[in-house]
C-alpha cells in the first residue's frame, strides 16, 4: 500500500550521536545492541562524551569500541573492572564504566568483580547476563540455568555436578562498597525505558563519588540458545526472570533484603 | 489522533522482528525483498503509526528513526 | 618537611631505594600485591603516598595489579607494579596485552628461587621469562638488571625513560638479595624526568580528536601481522640504541666471565681471585638483558680463549651467550639454583677446572 507522506514532522527518536555509524556485528535480535545504544543515549543526554572512558573485555562485546564514540580500552578476560580501577584511580574526575558479560564478570573475573565493588570504586559496572558464552559458541556460563542445554552441558546444566546459577548481583549487593545495584532488561520498550533511567542515575551517582554502581542487564543470545529472536524474548520471560527477577536490589537510602537467617 | 512515521535503515536491519512485536499499531512487517546482508528487513505497512518510539527502543541495531507530526500551534 | 630536590646520600634497602627513586621519577600510581621478598616496595609507597601525592593501591592479586597497570598506563599515567617470581608468573597474560597495546610502564621482579613456590631466597631463575617474552606471543620487554642498591634506584629512571620513548613495558630484574640488602646510595634528583601525557591515552575524547582506543585485539590476520612487524621494528631499534653493559678487567682478558645482577658482583671478586694467580680473566656484565649485548660478546669471542657464564639458575643466559659466541670458542656454565648464591671462591675453582686443569690434563 502507499503510505501518505506526512508534513510537519519532528524527530522524536534517533540513534544517539555517541554511537558511531558502524553497524553492529551482533547476531539478529541480540540485546547487546540495545544496551550499547541506551548507554550512549545516556552519555549524550548527560553531555559527558568527553569525560567518559569505557572498558570492554573479552566476549562478544569486546568490539564495543567500534560502536561507542568515546575513549575506550579493551581488557583481558575477566579483568575489566581492574582496568577500570586503574583508569579511575589516575583520572578520578572522569566517568568510567565497564561493560562485561557473565563469563567475564561472574566466572573468570569473580575476584576482580567482588574486590572492585568492595573497594567501592566510583565506576559503573554494566553486567550483561545472557546465561551463555556467546563469542566462543554457546558454552555454559556461571549464570546458565539448571537444566539449560549448552554446548558444554549437552544434557542440561546439572547443579549436582557444576553447581547452581550464580546470582552475583545479589552477592555483590551485600558489599558496603556497592551504592546502587539493579537488574534490568532490554526485551520490551518499557524495560528499555527503566534501564535508561537506572543508567542515568548510575552516572549521576558516580559524579557524587558514592561508590560502585552495578547494573545487571538480563539479555538474550538467540544464536547460543538456538531460538529465534522473538522466541528468545519469550524464553527470557519464562525462564530467566524467575531466577533473575528485575528491579532494584540496592538503592541509596534503603535497606536491602537481609539474607535468609533460617539456618542460624 | 497523533500521527507519526518511521524511517528504518533497511541496509543495516537484520530482520529480527523485535520491532514488529513491539509495535502497538501493527504497522510494521518484514519485507519481501532481502537487503545486501541477506536479511529481510522491517518496513512500515500502514499509516497507523503514532510515533510512539517503541520499535526504536527495542531495535538492537539502532536502525530506526521515529518522527511525529508537530502539533499545529494556535495563533496567539 | 623533607627536601627531595637535591641529591642526597642515604643508607637504604634495595626495595626501598627503588621505591623512593620511583617517587622521585614522578610516579603517578603504583598497583601491587604483597609477596616476599619485595613487600617493602608496596609498604614504602603506602607510607609515602599521602605525603607525596601519588596513588597507591594494594590489589587483590597480581592478576588484578597488572590489569590496573594496563588501565592506568592506557590512560596515559606513569605507573608501576612489582612482585616476585610466582606473582610475576601470574602477571604474564597482562604483560602480553600491555606489550601489544604498547603501554609504557615499569614492572619490577625481585626474583626468588623456583620453580614452584620455591624459596624466598634470591635467584636468577626468571631470566627466560623476562627476556624471551614470558607470556603468549612475540613480544619483548626492556629489561634492566641492577647489581647494587644504587642501581636499584638509578635504573628506575632509565626504565621509565626508555619505556615511554618506545612505548614498551620495562622490567627491572633484580633478586631477593638486592631487594633486601642495605647499601649506601646517592638518591636521584626529583623532577629530572618530565612526563608528558601521551596523545594516545584514554583521557576522554575531546572534540578536536578521534576517540582513543587501547587494545591488543586485531582479529584480521593481515592487521595482526602488521602490528607484529611494527613491534619487531621497534625491538630492533631498541637493540640498536639501548644496549648497556659493563666491563671489568677486559683489556687483556683471555677468559671471560659473563654474568648479570648479583652474579656479576660475585664474579668481580672471582676475577680478582684468579688474577692474583696470574690468570687473565675479565667480566662482561650485561646491564640490559633485552636488548642483550651480543655484539661485544661476539667481538670478544674472536680473541678470547673461552667464556664462563655464571648464573643463579640452571643455565639460561648462557644460551644467549652461546648464540653470540656462535661456536668461536668454548662457553662453560657455572650455576647455583634454588636460592643458593655462589661464592667467589667456588666460581674461581670452576673457572680453573674448566680452563687451567683441563689444559694440564691435555
């Protein structure tokens, strides 16, 4: 059909300036693209492109510097928060963030993650949890769900053999250095709006030197999960959210839920 | 009714269909043609678009620009 | 308040002298993790930092330290870390990344006896690790081997200067004895090593330039080979311009010791001992282990009766000496391992056994 041409049009949404024109290398439907874009939108809106340094370690998003038009460092697997610490300690007036996947942040880099947060480094840690290793071809992640079939758990993740999914976000929220901890998603327009608000708060807190802000983004991996993008969104809601519920986990001025004391 | 429209960069769209599912007006669909990357791409199929930006928010390839018709200012 | 703007003579431990020199060299940040026999370096920095205005952070591991170095060096700061053998092993992945991303920094290895957890006593067992790469891929560090507390301090300046000039990580390879022993030294002058924030650093993308990216990832093999060619050309330039060595009684030497660091100091005494017996011995002491002083060794081989390489390891630098000598005369090795330090006397005996008694037997 012919769609009539409208007059008097105003742009109400366009790609952020701080995102380069390089098309993403990510698979169709991958949440990385949305997360990148929203992060750059926040940097645009806060006008901090010149003051922001990002760190992206090994994983699908290691090439984030192709897309984010800011000064960036690529870090070794698991060491993004250590590199970000190094940057922030010599440039304390700048905004520094790391952008890490689940394997990076919650497996090989667990020590760096915990100690960076425990020191209360004034950085933002963005944690993309898609419960799988995307770049290496769909192996089990520390956050893979029980029973989840991956290329290294061909019979499903067996917690008796390999342990339960690691809820690292709840874990680090216990640390005094963590100032703002939240879990968001990018699968619906509303989820994206909430994520953007949280990212904005995180940068504002960083300006105030409040401690580590940590935002988990429950995302998808259609290729690794062997689902279509639309099926993967459904899978997130049905399988990921029961294990990784969305919302604030630690917010300034409010007490977090105390750990269970049943066994004490 | 608020009227809007979208521009979808068909050359970078990967046809993931997330925008199609996010559109409350059912105004988007996959093309019959394929783009140079070999993907079918999302395109506007009717004039029901309100410029709500939902499609752009979930687009993983930052391929969508959204426009809305400006309100006609009343003469003072 | 302490006046650090003039040269001053002090009695200090090697580790402390090195740390003090680093502060005087204008260190911006130190990241490290305790390990014997070098923990005084971190302790000294922690004590001095609030008074002298630089950053120091005790990391959760050597792995974290070296990646903090990566981040801070990538942001254009003058930074260093230190450790001892097992800790430096943990850093190797990060050092490979730093070398490939061409970040200047200083790494200090106060070596202890290995392999494994080994001993806390001094050793030179990390020679291969220091000069042959250590981590994955083809890369080099600029490696300096001090042999006195004075040099522990002085070499910090040289290390930063070369590191920043060529964008190569520098390594000071000392050992537990040099780190722990006290000697008199003249401290270097503060402010004599100006630092310019490099234009490639990730300091925030200003409007007048493209974004700066620090990376060691180049997925296209053509690009990665080009990066390798670039690195190799740089290493060649360093080999041409930055070789340092020292000679002792080499004018008429027929039998030549080659030793670095603490072993070189012991060999000086061994030279004195055998010279008293009329044996014309001398010493070549490589100060830079990369670039290795192969030319002087090769030239000396044209006239020498033979070489004896002395190391506190199972025989590592001896391979580089053999390459430089290239079969022109015999190269013998005398080593102690596992934290044992050879005495001048046993080195003298070893030399006589190989060169004097051996000839008598023939």
